[in-house]
C-alpha cells in the first residue's frame, strides 16, 4: 500500500467518526500527499466529497484547500477536471484568489 493510499484510507475512516470534522489544513495535507504520488483520481474524489461536506462547515472555511486542488490539477495539465472543480468552487460560494486564476490562465494551452 502506498503512502497516499494509507493516508486516504485513514482520512476516510476518520471522516466516519462522529468526533472528527476535517478542516482546511487537514485537506491541504491530504491533497499534498495525493499530489506527490500523482494520484489525481484521489484528489478529485476527495475534492468532490469536500464540496458535498462544505455545506456543514461553510465553503469559505476551506478556501486554501479548494485553491490547492485547482493549482495541482492545472499544473498536471488536467485542465478539464481543473475547470470543473473551479466551477464547483464558484457555485459553492467560495471566493477564488488571484493565484488560482493565474494557475489556470498560465497553464492553459494557447
């Protein structure tokens, strides 16, 4: 089992516990680990769960994690997925920062 698989399994287990509520820093750590192992399916899966769960915590409390996902996907040239995630972020009411716009804009093929 890879490190990212173990991290994702632990995270999913913890999320099922009534006492655990993941925060921005937790998501960022997991996204960093998944990105290091180039597990973009894992990033997308966690991102989708995060968007669904953000109604409870508020989208703005996950601002940095949202932006990190877009930056990783754009850097990996997963443009279609990055734009879909970008759209979901906007629909959730979260504000996207200039760095995220730039990471999308500068990496799109011209």
